[in-house]
C-alpha cells in the first residue's frame, strides 16, 4: 500500500511545474529535518548526484536564483 501511495505522489509531482516541484522538495526536506532522519555526518550526498537532472530544462541557473530573490522581496 505504501509503495502504491508513493508511486501516485511521484506521478502527481511529475505534472507540477518546475517551481512547484522545487517547493515540494523544500517542504519534504523540512519534514525530514524535523524528524531528525538525516544526520549531517551520515548523509551520503553522492547518492543524490544526478537526481535533479532534467528539472532545469535549459533554464539559466542565475536567472532562476534572481527569480527566487525577487519573490522574497
């Protein structure tokens, strides 16, 4: 049952805009941090390599950062 729920969430996330996908990731990271699941000394960041591939779809990184800064003002 859990696996089916995760598959549905993943499929739903694919239909979100890039901006909404990134917001979802931020929310999930906050949840995980609150639960204390990730310990800095034990996190294997190399496992994350390539996970964001395709999210940017040719968008300039600086333009994206500038957009985030404008939203916060």
